[in-house]
């Protein structure tokens, strides 16, 4: 018998307050992995830049006005994505992350699908995102959802900017 649990995607904060701790853990893992991939590894959350520590310690304040979606498996947070509040008919996808132990189960696709649906329901016509060029799997996922590379709005080296119509 397998222990395949159904994954549900909920808006955070939800009625289950335990997902808040799980969200903080997902954000911490995301930022720690990103810093390591950039060649700037840090030992723990305390070594992260202040803006990232703020997201982890209080996502409700860091993402005020935005929508945070969390994928839950058996009540545990296993993935997350942030959809920014619309500005000029456009929203941005941020922090798409799946716990490495849960990858390959369609969680990132489910989160991205839910994020795009949320944006469309909110009247957004275009969604953009940025992704590090070495995250080839993520870029492939975004392309499957209709994202295309566009001129960068961010000056950081090795960052790919993408956009799609919703």
C-alpha cells in the first residue's frame, strides 16, 4: 500500500493555522536554496538578507495585499506560490516552490494553474515572473503554461523574465 495523500491547494492564511509554520519553512527552504545556487550559501535563515528573513518571519506582512497559495498534503505544507496584487492589469508570480520530497507529483503545476486562475478571476490580463536561468526545469514548466521570455525589468544578471496572457 502506498501513502499517496491527496494534495489540496488553499489560500493562506486559511482556517488551518498550522499551515503558517509550514509556509515559513517552505519560504526558508526556497531562499536558502536560491542563495546556495547563486554561489552565496548561508548556514541558516539568520544569514539571509533582511528582506528574505522578513518574508519567513511574517509572511502576512511581507505579502500584504498579495495572495499566497499553499499546497497541503495530509495537512502539511508541501508547496507555495505568491500572486502579487494587480497593478495596471498585471500580476507577478513569486516564490513558486515545492518541497523537494514532494516533487514529481504535479504540485508546482497545480500551484501555477491555481495562481493563473486567481489572476484571471481578478481581471488580470498578463502575468509575469522572473526565474534564475539555471532553473531549467522551472523554465520548462512556465513555457508549458504559455510563458515566453520578455525583455528584463530586473537588472540582476542571470535572471530570465517571462510573461503570459491569462
